């Protein structure tokens, strides 16, 4: 080694090109430079440990003040990029039709179509209407009022049959809407069956349209839903009142996740502390972990406030993730520090670069999620990447002093023999077992390398074919009260999935236009897509459960003699006066301020919320094709305003909560491959900078990407589908699992620099680093395994898959990685890097 260094110095002095030696031993100039830098850094950290503690403590005060301003945005808009076409269509519909956040208050009433049932419906309707956040209400009481416009007293005064009640109960005469002998009343009731009442007329529904959140009132929807829950709780237990709807679904999801985040954080920290005490038996390590977790969490939350970010659907597990990252890093410090002959400065010098690189690769893996079009996932990536950097800072601030506390804090007495730069190789059974595995893998280096590459390619192709589950209801466990509520709604009222079609409308509604709308509705009702369930397929495919618009209401009103002679615009205006919330939610009316504003007609669709992702996607695609075909042909542009014939307002649009939720998951799954590629590129660049060897970098990336794809493949083999949880594990796992590779490569290159052959350096590095790598991996696996208990399925899936991936990665880093590193080493007949 010295000989070649002298030759290189002579070459530089003569200003002649230096030729790298052809040898079996590399000259890692960059790793050697990093090692010298780590020595100087360790010396400074130990010397300035009290100042570092003071800086961390003083900086903690303003961070606590800043993080108190962190809020959570529960709106649907917060889950999409502001430029996403799907959310733009939804916002456009909101601006055109007003309140579009629909909540259904469902309750049982055996005497619904009686005077007593009507009185109860009217009482609850009036109380709901009085709430500040309610835009409008549609209920049985509102239908009775509307039908009085269709059947005024004069039109039915000479029709005795019209007053024949459907109920045999004594009391005042039943309302005209309840008369089965009146065909118009029957049609009017059937028109709204599934919305205001069940088809058997034993279950009622009050359809509440909420006002959306604004900048001045960010929590209005949550507050209104809370008031509705309180009011529903005052109903008799026999009514079994419940609230459903996508706003309620989101509220329940956020409530579950917030409570889940707190519980998981407590469970994760508690279990990890037990792991530290059992394995390390050192209170200093426990104290250091607690300080770093708290400081990193507060710092991350404060930086989120400064950056203008908010907590979202997937960010409530921040504390649990930080705990896992902190403990995994500290495990390496603890194992190395308890080795006989180790000193604080020597431990920091050896581990400073690997731990810093580990935190940076964690940050790179999480940051790759920032490319996602799903805003909560993108913010989650930025947030956790920031957290990983804060962990690195906290370790630098507090590790020197915490580890230098008195030895009596350790439950296991430590001996301090004279300083030894390198830990002595152990001779325990565990060490010999690791050495045996490493030697065996190196012996079979070629078959293992070829098998790894083949598995990587085949599993990648298989995972790319996995189906996506876009049903938001599947994010909850089957035993969840949310799932039971939706099942009850679908059994009694029809589909619980609410979405919409909006169509261009002329300035003056004509009979021809309404007829074309009804023809389009017939086409929508005729749509049928194949079912995934064989039993359901035998009864027919998947269809829309309900299609409703003002064109249907006008068709019923037209049958009334007094209204059959007036134009549709008059009938619709009368309906607007009778039930304004319903009419204005389905047709945009000219206003005094904007009399020439383009008009839109809205068709309300209902589908089963329990549909699989493939069924729902197929149904939405069929609806989209039908609407596009209809608006291209039936809705002639000469009937529309000139402004509508050339822009977005002249097209049919499919939108709504169910559409947005379906596209949300599909977009996330579609982004997972890009995020994984970005994570691999970022992590690979960091490894290349540290190792200065592209072969080692490629081997590490293959070994750490393979477990991710194998776990996803196993999930597919057992019938699983890609969802919110599984779509994020690729980028996250790469950043976390690379930890073992970094420490292995660090030990491998130190041994190669000391003169060992590739086979010996690889086997010894794997055996010596086996204990810290396995302990750190165990901490990660236990931390993520706690997430499996979450009632929110994506969180549980995320925890289970990441834990399984990290388990396989730990094994691969101690067996397959040494084999691939030795296999990729250049033979003596070729130049070495």
C-alpha cells in the first residue's frame, strides 16, 4: 500500500497521469477521507458535548411554541393537488350547485307514511335546518310540502278516492302524498325512494346538504357533523339512528386515525423501550432514545408549521415512525459502545458516517413520496424526510453527553480496558453461527446472485399486474361500526356510494332538452358491468342503484292536469319554491347578479359502496363513456349558449365523492413505481458518494429492492390488492432497509482497506455486524408490527408489509449481500475500482 502511495506522489510531482494498480486490494481514497473526517468530528462532538446539550435545550423552547400551531385539514380538497383535474371538476360543481357535501341521517319508523310519522319527520327536519352549517334539507316532510304544489286542494277536492289513507290508524286524514289510489302520488314517492325513504317505507332518511369549509371557517363541516350526531343521539333507541355519507366517512376515518396514532405511538415507544432494556440493559440508552424522540417530533412539527403544512390522513403515525428511526440508529451506538475496549470517541468515529448516511437514506426514501399526486402522501413524504434529518441532528446534539453519563446507570456493568480502535471479534455461538451463514452464502455466490436477479425481474412483472382496491369503505375492518352502517343503508335504501353527472343546460329549459336528459338516464340505468362475485354474476352484473334528476321530477309534475299546460321552466320554478334545496342542487338557476351565467343540469347517481376496485372502476368508466357519447351527439351545441359551446361548461362531467375516492387510490398506486424509482436513485446516489464504488451500490439496491417485491408478490398470491397502505411501502422500505447495507459496506471497506481479501472481509463484516444489524432490524420490525393492530386497514397493511420487508431485508443483508459483493468483485486480471 505504501509503495503505491509513493508511486502516486512521484507521478503527481512529475505531472504525469497516475495509473491505478492492478491488484486484488482496492485503494478506497474517498472512504479513507470520510473516516478521517469522522475522527475529527467525533473529537469535536465529545469536546463540545455540554454546549451541544445547551443548544438542543435552548432551541427546544421556540420549537415547542411553533409546533402548537400545527392543524389538521379534514376536507376532501386537502387530499388532492390544487391542479388535479378531478378536484377542479368537483370544485366547479360546488360553485355551480352550492352545497354538495351530502350526509344522510337514517332512522327506522314503522309508521313513516302516517300523520304521526310525518310529524316526527317534520320535527327532526326543522331542527336540522336550524343548524348554521346546513345548506338545505330533503326529507319526507319536504316531499309532502312539494306534493301540495303538485296536488293543490282545488285539483283534488272532487276526488274522494284521493283521500283514502294507506294506514288503518285512526286520526286526521292522511296526506295526499300517502294515497296509493293516486298514481301521481305513487310515482312521486317512488321517485325519491332510496333518498328520503326506503322502498318498503319503513326507514326514513333526512338528506342534509352541508356548507363547505372556507378559509374563515375551516372546521365548519366537522362541527356540523358533530351537531348532527348529538341530535341523532336524542332519538329513541328503537329508531337505530345513524349518519352516513362521504363527509361522515372522512370524519370517522380521521377520528380513528388520530386516536390510532396516539395509541400506536404509546405502544411503539413502550415496546421499543422494553426491547432496549432487555437487550442493552442500559438506562442511558433509554434516556437518550426518549430525548431524541421528543426533540425530533417537536422539531418536525415546528418545521411543518413554518412550511405551511398541515396534518393529513396518513401523517398521524409521525411519532411512531420517529420512534422507530431513533431506536434503530441508537441500537448501533449501544451495541458498539458495550463492546470491550470501546470508547465514546471511537464509537462515534466509527458510526458517525454510517448513521448519518442511514438517516439521509431514510430521508431520501420518504422524500421520494413527494412526487405523488395525492397531497397527504406527498406531505407525508416531506414530513418524514424532515423527521429523519431531525433525528440525525438530535443524535448529534444529545448522544455525546448521554452516553458519557456515569456507568452505574447501566444495568450491566461495563469494563473499560485500554482503548482499542477496532472491536475485538467475538467467539460466541451467535457470532460463529453468523460467520457460518456468511461463509455459506459466499461459497454459493454465483447461484445466489443469479437467483436474486431472476427473482427481482419476475416479482416486478407480477407486482405490476396486481389489481387496485379503490373502495374507501374497504379501508375499515368488517367489524367496524362504519361498515355496519353502510351495509344497513345499502340493504334499506340502496347504494351508499354517491356521485354525479353534470350536463350543459340551455338558458331556457325546453321539453326537448328534458327528454334528452331522460334518454341519457335510461342509458345510464342500462349500464351493466361484470361482477367479481360468481354468485352475484349469476343474478346479473353490477349496475347503478339509482339515477335521479329534475327531468324525472318534471315528468311526474307534468301528469298533474293543472301543470301540464305550463312550460317546464314554470314547473321547475314552482318546484324550486317548494323544495329549494333539492331543486337548486340539481339545476343552476340564473341570478340577478349573473343572469347570463351558463347553466348546468345535475344527475345524481347511487352505486354500492361495497363494490370492488375493479367493479367500481369499470362502472365509472362505462358511465364516463356514456356521458361523453351523449354530450357529443344528443346535446346539440346550437341549443346552448355560445360560451358553453367552446369551453368546459359545454361538456358532460362525471364527478362526486365516490369518483374522487376511487381516483385517489388509483393515483397513489400509479405513483408508487415512480416513487420507488426516485427512492432507488436517491439512495443509490448517496451510497455511491460514500462507497465510491458503483458495484457495491448496485448490489445493495438489488438486495434491498428484492424483499419489497417479494412481499408484495406474496400479498398478491394470497388474494391481496394494492391499496393506500401497500402503495407506500416501496419507497419507505428502501430508505429503512438500506440501514443494514450501509453498516455492512462500511465494515467491509474498512477491512478491505486494512488488506483483507474480498471473501474474508465480507464474511467477517457480516458476522461482526450481525448483532447490531439484527437488533436494529428487530426494533424496526417491532415498531412497525404495532401498526398491525390499527382499525384503519391501510395503516395495518402498511405496518405488516413493512415489518415483513424489513425482516427479509435483514436476512438478505447478512447473507445475499456478502455473496453478491464478492461475486461482483473484479478478478486480478482486471483493474479494480
